[in-house]
C-alpha cells in the first residue's frame, strides 16, 4: 500500500510538471498523460504490469461521472443558449451520423462484421472537450463568434449518446435473437427518459435543500453535491436509464441555480475533474501495450482518416446547413472533432461486456485517440488561423469562456431600488434569482444599513448596492 501511494504521488507530480512544460507548445493534456501511462506500463521503462480491464472500467466510469458533472456544472446557460440547438443537434444526430458512417466503413473496407463495425463507430463517435480547449488556451486562441460555445456544449454533451449507442449495439451482439426496431427505439427512449427525469429531480431537489438548509461545516455543501452527483448516476443506471445523461443534466441545473457556496464548489469540482482526468488518461496508457499498436496501426489510421475527412465533415455540413454558419466555420468545426478518453473507456466496456469481438478494439480505439489528438489537436491553431477565425479583441477571449465565469473581477457599482413591480420584492436573496455575477454589497433600509444574507427578505423601498462586471447588461439580460 505504501509503495502504491509513493508511485501515485510521483505520477501526479510528473504529470503536472511535464504538462506545465509541454502545455506552452500546444501539446494536448490527454496526449501527455496517456504517453506517461505508456512509459510506466508493461512495455515501458518502468514496467508496471497492468491488464485488469474490469477494474479499469469501474474506475474510469467513476472518473467520467465527475468529469461529466463538472462539464454541466461549469456551463453557463445564458451564454450557451444562443447556440444550444445546433450544439445539441451535433451532439445527438451528429454523433449518430458519425457512428453510422464509420460503422459502414469498417464493415465494407476493414471487413468487420456489420455489428462490430457499428460498435467501433459508436465507441469512437464522441469528441473530447478537454483536449480541444487545452490546445486553444495553451496557444491563447480566441475564436470568433460563438464557435467556442458550440464546441464546448457539443463536446460536453455527446458522451451520453455515444455510450447509449455502444450499450445498445453490445446488447444486440449478445442477444441470441435479433432485436426489432421497436425494441431498440423503446430502449433508447427509456434510457433518455429515466436519465433525464432522475437528473432533473435530483438537481431540483438539491437546489431546494441547499437554499433552505444550513450546514454547520462549510465543506459539507460540496460533499452533499458530490453525493448527489454519484447518486444521480447510480440510480439512473440501476433503473435502466442513461447515467451519464442524468449526471450531466444535474450538473447544468445545479450549476445555473442560485445556491450557497457555489464559488467554492466550482473550484472543488474543477480540481476533482482534473484529478480524475489525469488518473483516467494515465490508467488508459498504463493498460495499453505499445508493442501491439503496430499491428492495429493500418486499421486505426484508415478509420481515423475516414472520420477526419469524410464522416465528421459530412455530419457537420448536413446538420449545420440550416443555421447561419459560414463555410469556414463549418470547416473548422469539422476539424475540431478530437477523439479522447471517453472513446477508450467505451472500448473497455465493450471488452468486459461478454461478447465476441474479433478485432483488438481497445488498441484500435487507443491508437485512434492518440492519432486524433496528436495530429488534429496540434494543427488546431494553424487551421483556425488559416481560416481566419482567430479573434484579437479581448471580449472574445477563449480564456474567459462561460466555464470560467468565476474569474471575473467585480469593478462596477450600482444602486437599485426595490419597487412595487420589482421581481425581487418580498423574496429572500436566495430565492430572488439574482445572477451569480452580481454581488450585493449592502442593503439600505431607511436609516439602517443591513448586511445581506441568503435569508434576508427584500422589502419595498430597499436600496441595494450591487457590484459586478458589466452589471447593467447583466440586469437587463
């Protein structure tokens, strides 16, 4: 146990220090952590033998719960709403189209069975948000318009769809009799409904309790929300729903609600998410055998090129054609379809599902992820510059996307009087739905100065002294 703790500490330190150096050169975090895992693995110089797919599947599933929850929790819906429709269409129909086209390519070109080809397509159909934004922020690239928001929502919300398709195809492969279209559609609808309902109920219940309860220890607020995230996933899976969809929806609702200790929660889940990503990426690298990669390289490169040059562009142009995106923007969105850790995790789920798979699906998907991140990821800055999609104005900084709202500095001051028609009248500060970016500095009530608290009821005639960046536009919005 002591040796394991020493190794874990050393690995975390190496991951952090090496990423700090390579990050400046635009090397994606995913690639760094995976390569380090390979160096520590069976074929690497450290030589730690590890081939437990079952344990890896369980640990990676837990890691994805926190990553998915934080993806939703950090999404600022007000900024995401304008591109929500095309983003969701890309994360659903786009993923399905990509999976279908890739599956047919594997069947007719790679010569897999139809179901195994579709399985490969489903496993590798989702994109990786962490890798995309690691590159953008490392190179300080500011994308024009709403490209950053669209890519963030799409990448953050498409894993549940890919997971659902993966499980459905595995079920079809395991079933002795062929499943009907009605059965498949019923299963999809059940997963979406149960996952969505549990996600909404758990999130709404959490917000209600947090607003009306007071924990004596501040850290209990974060622990409570952590428990809800885990419970939302587990309960949904237990009842036959999509656990990843449930936890993502719960994260969005809780993250966009007015709750106490929200800023500290954001920092906590940011740190936990990074720990989980490091552990997940490193473990996947540790599980791989680099000596096997040359044997799958031909198939993996062929699938990668097909997805980059055919499947992803075709899905992107088909889905985004009704929307007001320029040709250059659609080309860039097509390029920024990095395959990441979730795809490798889904490949592990396929291996542990108990079905016959002829190809080495784990190392094929692992190679595709490495190829995608190293080639596509490295060229993202050049592609963005070549297409003229780099914004130089500060207001469009990728470093201040809607997932980074806690970094704003409150500089503006404004006095607001509570009138008869005010939506905040007779409501507590907690229930008034005041934007998170607005801070109530103090309340003037007649000759008294009140210190604002969550339970303070706002009365007619109260003068609120508010602080926040761009506070007038926030109140108007």
